[in-house]
């Protein structure tokens, strides 16, 4: 049993997919407090901030703690979760027919180890079909996802090339966590 220190439904879905028993307690770390715009540093600092908040609140005495953060970088621009549908549209237009990477940082701590993992999955996308993209945006599924992308959904038919785990791109590099559970 582990504690998923996250509000993310996708992270919960990933742990379920890998049959990992967990309870879910999200935090309220303010990612706007992070200064750096470097995608990897931002992702690490956000994960560290989330971990410190939840480690203070729950500790790891009874069950291990897992937190994570994901960001997207495209054309060296840091893309977080879209603020609104207009923001989501510009993120998707940037990534259409382009190369984009999802960076996921995880911190997992139990009584014996502390794992800090930063992984990324890189995609080359074909140009998104405009009608398809408009439908995706108006569905609102683009919200709450780093870079407004959904690799297992909207983006799937447009993947030309991929390097890295799909789980990393969805927000939790579970394959990297398994050896420690
Ligand atoms: N379904 C799906 N979700 C994605 C994808 N890429 C990123 N995400 C989600 O985008 C969100 C990135 O925002 P974060 O700040 O890391 O996490 P959060 O959702 O705010 O949740 P916390 O862990 O409580 O911070 C996470 O929930 C990821 O699971 C994707 O391709 N598909």
C-alpha cells in the first residue's frame, strides 16, 4: 500500500492499471511560487514542494509516500496546465506537427529508500486535424493536463514517433517505480 500524494485522476488510473494498492491524498502546493522557467528544474522544484508539504502532513511511518509533477516542453517553451481553452488552443497549435516532450519527476520515499526520478517521453506529432482539435478543445478534456495534450486519447492517432514510456507522458513513470514496491 502506498500514499499517492496527488489530486490527479490520471495518476490514480496509472496505479490502478499496474495493480498497485494506494490511497490518494492530494496537496495544495502553489506551483506559481516557482521562479525558474527551465522545464526540468521547474518540474523537480514542483515535485519537491509537493513532497515537502505532504511529508510534513503524513510522514512515511505508516505508508510510503509518492508525489509527482509533469510539464511539457516544446520549442524550449515550458508548458504547464492550460489556464483556459484559449491557452489550451495555443499550446496545441504549437505542438501540432512538432516535436514535444513530457517531463515527469517522481519522489517516492519509504523507510529504506528515497527515489527521485526525472524521466521524459518525446513525441513527434503529425499536424492535428483542425476539426478534431476543435472537438477536443470544446470537450474540455484538454484541461488539467500538462501542455493540454492527452497522449492516450486525442494525440494517439497523430503520433509519428515516440521515445520513452507512455506512463511518463501521462504523469507517473510507473515502470521506474515497480522495483521499489
Ligand atoms: N490523461 C492524461 N493526463 C496527462 C497527460 N499528460 C499530463 N497529464 C496530467 O497532467 C497533469 C499535470 O499537472 P501536475 O501539476 O503534474 O499534477 P496535478 O494534476 O495538478 O495533480 P497533483 O499531483 O496534485 O499536482 C497530471 O495530472 C498528469 O497526470 C496525458 O497525456 N494524458
